[in-house]
């Protein structure tokens, strides 16, 4: 299985670490950029005599996918990764820690600035919600490659999506009942996609900025078709509710 970020080594015969940089990714239009076989063919090295590695720069997870060389060069690889400038690998990708808003200190009281962010996000939602997911998917596919885009999304969802949706559901059911969960679920899904925008150098970051700011402040917005709620803390409790005036 080849994922972002893939690379190969031959510690017994060479000190080189073989991977594709941003220029090479653009030249090949990202196709095969994270395939061990493609890397080996490009650099003319024996695929059956190299170590095949996978690394996720967001979660810092390093996996030796296959060891064909007698030597395990994990220590050397870790040092190389620590010093690697990721802009040379995927220039538009922002490498930063994933924020799980439910692990941040709970917000005791929502301030006016945060209410303003929620109202800005409401105006974006009313205009059009589906652009969030569609734009991130399209940008990732065209600008950084499918493997990179899927890696970012999977990392975010594994880190916050499943847990977050469970916490929000529990909070909503306890407070207002289960009947509105389908609408709430859609808004949780979109909130994660909005946060995903912050990992790419794209103009859509500006449109998603209100949701990103809320997320990074430890506030997750949900919408049931009538009322906005802001959830916070390890139990995703509701700290604020707002019902927009009907136009």
C-alpha cells in the first residue's frame, strides 16, 4: 500500500533516500508520486533490494512497509525526516499539528468575537455549503495529488471525526433529543472539511476562515436547520445557541 509520504532506502549500498520532490510531482502531474514502484523505476534502483517506507507528516507516524535490505535504517530515516523541509515535497501543503477542539480547555463563555465568527460562518452556509467539500477535494486532486489529499482527510477524520461526531451526538441527544441528528451530522462533517482547508494554500481558506477560527478556539459549530450551537470540551457540551432571524 503506497500512501503519502512514500520513500525508499538502500542502507547497505547507498546513503541516498529516494523520494519525489515538488518539482517532480508537478512534472508527473502527481500520478505515482507516492508509489514505491514508481520511485524505484525513476531512480533506477532494485525494488526488491530496498527498504520501503511510509510517513505521515501530520501524525508523525513512520512505518517500514517492507524491509528488503538487511539493514533497518530507522534511526537515520527519523533524523532525515526531522530536518526535512516539507515545502520542498508538497509546496502548497501546510504541515502543522492537528487540533482536536474537544481536547482543548473548554470555553467557559463565548465572547463577541467568537459569536461574530459564527455569524460569518452562517452567511457562508446560507450561500452554499457543498463548496467546502467539493473545493477541498478538487484542489487536492489537481494541486497536490490524490494521495496527499486523501492522507490529509484520513488523518483529520481519524484524529477528530469519529470521536467528535460521537461526542456531539451524545450532547445533542441529551439536550434536545435525537430527531435533529441528521441535520447536525451534516454540519459536523462540513466543519471538519472546513478545518481541512487550513492545511492547503488555497483561496478557500478565506471563505472557511470563520469555521477554522472557531475550531482552533475549541468551539465546534453545529446546525439543525433552525438553531446554531457551539460545542466545547471533552463532553462537547453546548456553550452557546443562536437562532438566525428568518429573512
